[in-house]
C-alpha cells in the first residue's frame, strides 16, 4: 500500500521570497540547489549546501512541505512524513 501524506493536500499557491536562498543572500553564503517552502514562500538551500537553510526553516517553523525551486523540476517533499513525490 502506498504511503499517504495529508500535508500535500494543504499546499497552495505561494510567492517566492527571493530568487536565491534568503539567508545565504544576506550572509554571502553559497548554495547548491534551492527549495521553496509551500506554506510561506521561503526560499532556502538544500541539504547538499553548506548551510542547509531549507531544513533549518522547517525546524524553526514546522512548515512541512517543500518543492524544488530549480528550473524544470516539480518534485516535492514532506519533512514530517519523510515522503517524496515526483510532481507537486
């Protein structure tokens, strides 16, 4: 049986807060890939980046779902349920 996640159903339209990782832009940091919080529009860097700001944003806010903020990618991930979907 496929795992289900109630959080994906709560995803709405959000406006990205920046064109790059918000914290890295402020501090001069660098990122590898970007993630968009599907609750508030925060843009953070991925866990392959030195500062892992997308995960830190989840830990600080409990906003459960992120989406890739890379051109041509539409996958999503729920931190709470540790569940990946190919299209969000």
